[in-house]
C-alpha cells in the first residue's frame, strides 16, 4: 500500500490531487496544529478579471490559543458563505461546467455546521468525485497516532501497514526523509508541473485552486493532472 499525506485543506491546488492519484490512501493530518501566520489550510487562490483572487475561510481564534485543525470553527459562517458563493458565481458563472461543481459545494456551504474540518472534507470529496479519483481519505485522528514531523508520518505508515510513501518533490531538501528508509519504508517523490489550460479572464496563472481547472476544463481536468506529474526515487 502507498500512502500520501497532507493537512486538510480548503479547495487545494492540482499538486494535492496528483498525490491523491498516485497513492492508495491519503492521510489527512487533522490532529496537527493550525499554523501561525500564512497557511493554505483555510485559503487558496482562484482567478478574476483583475488576476488572482484569494478565498479565505475566517476562523474563530480570539482567546483560543493554538488549535488543532480538527477543532477549528468557522467565524460568521452564514455571512462568509453567502459572500463566497457570490464570488464563485461572479467569477465562473458562465462556465458550461459551473452547475455540476457549484451545486454540491453550495449545499455544503449552506449547512448550519460551523466545524471547519467537516466542511473541508466534504468539499474535498466533491472535488475528488469530480476528478473521478477513487483513492480514499483517512483521518489521522481516526488512526490514533500523534506526534510531529517525519516521525509522525513514519508511525502512521507503520500503523497502517503501508510499504511506501509519496512525498512532494521539495521534501528531498526540506525534511529528513531517510527516517522512512531506516524503518524499511520506500520513499518516492512527486514532481508536479502545473498544466496549462484555457482560463477565463486573460493571461494564464498557474497553481490556482483545483476549482479553477474544473470550472475551465471539466472532466478533462483529470487527464491534465495525470500528465502533470512524475515520480522519482
């Protein structure tokens, strides 16, 4: 079995889904701390007439200290949700693929549930289905393994009985991935080259949320992703 890992993310980019395509399971690290400062966990970019547009989920933070991702709550969800859906309609409403992607996302956004993780996972499932990817997500909190860094990933891999992991290509220089090999676990690195596809609103911008590709290319997005990565190691 081959594993990949990622923190739960709001409308992630194509590289996330390439690792999902290449693995047998993806472990979502929901029991890790929400990062201070900038993070893609609760935000990503789409594209408007003026260029890139950031879409950010506001979170309740005041007086709560450092929180784990699984505990995050959305701040003023109803107000934010209306604004978010209006933005999607404005930017992509003319797409021939719009209703197919927008409707299930809108149903999720309109729910009364303010739990960020629930929303993020439900949207990930919509996106996974739209891309016809069968690889399932597994929550770290369901596995029952805690820790930090590469040691956490090694322990999760052992617990699930996997023999190989896929890491993002930059990990070769950024983390001590040899801990996997010392534990008898194979390591491969996925190199993602963002595919070029027709976009709305002017010149091409790469590495946007997968939403942009789906609204612009529909079902062809899956083949674009399959051609956009290589595995080494």
